[in-house]
C-alpha cells in the first residue's frame, strides 16, 4: 500500500503521481519521466523563504510547521534547480538529509542558487528527515543559524567565494594583523 502525491506544474496541471510506501520510506516515480519540483502549484506567490526538501512528506511537514517548502524527489537535478531560480524567492533553506547524498545535493543547490537568493541549510540530526522532527525540534534547527557565529562566518565566506571576493579577503587576512585577529576571534568565540 502507498500514499500518492500529485506533482503539478505552476499552472496546476498534474505531471505525474509519486507513490510513497506506507510501511517504509521507499518512494516510487513513474518510469521515463523528467523529475519536476513537488509543491510548485501550492507555493504561495508571495513566499520569500522556502525550504528545499527531498521528499513530499518533508514538504508537507514544513507546511504544517509554518514554512512553505518544495520537494526535489531526491537531491535535485539541473532542470529542477533551473526552475527554482525563476521563483523570485529571496531565501532558500536547504532541508536535505544529513547523509552523503544530502550533503552532495546541498552543495549542488548552494552552487546553483547562490546568485539568486540567500542560501542556508538546516543541519538535521543523523538519521532524521524533516518529517521525523517535532515542531519544537524543527524550529530550533530552522533558527539555529541566528546565534551561530561559525555558521554565519561560513555563509560569509561562501558568499564571498561565489561573488569572487574570497581571494581578496584571504589576501587581506595575510597582510593585515587587524583582519587576521578579527577572523580568529570569530572562530574562537564560535567554539564557546
């Protein structure tokens, strides 16, 4: 037995049906289809922050907890990421699984979308998907970046790299004791 999910385009036309096993985490896509993005039709037109998840259940859980989401039905293809670029979203929150495939997908997503939106990641506990989280756990993880200097530093460095400024920053660190000390102070404080 399976639960079914219609995958629609932006106009609401059903592209195909995804089936998810009730007894496990297996999901089934029709053969010979191009993966679309789950939840495009349901995404509010004014959504500014959107979670990018792997599965339909993770998308539904995100909505139940108060955040719009889209599902890649895996870790994302080039055509799916091209669709996300066109949505006008100002912040994408990567909600992929905390495993090797999820990490590779998160890096691909970050690289593809960093020119069109702010990108950050929800770091899920090992072995848990978004739909495994309680509402309190979800919000704690969703908001964790706000007080994490190391995470903010990582995001700044990634943004600098994507915009082509990283070499300049690194050169300033080498040549300026002030910048170097500030950089290390941030790192040290983030460990406390």
